[in-house]
């Protein structure tokens, strides 16, 4: 599994793994293999999110009217 996988595909596969592990009706060796794959996918997702956060910047005006580049923090959930 390489980091060339898209975030969406990695997340989808990770969700499938979680469902399969939660089912609990699998052999221990298969569960371990799935856990290892899930761990790799989680790391890939975290890395891709980190890269995206660094790239998504907003240009806004500072207090004195100067342009200030800020890291996008996202929308707060209510």
C-alpha cells in the first residue's frame, strides 16, 4: 500500500476494515493483518490531511490594512 492512494480511497478502505474488525467474526491472524493495514491507512490519511492544511491558506487583511497570510483553521462545529 503506497501513499499514492487518494485520501478518499484510504478513508473508505479504513472504514471497511473497522466494520470488519467490529464484526469480530474473523480469525486472529486476519484481524492482525487488517489492523496493520488500517494503521498504515490511518497514517496515510493523517499525512495527507497535514499536507492539505499546510496548502490551504487564506489571505486576509491585518489590523493595519496589510495583507496577512493565515493558515486555514476550518469551520468550528456548533
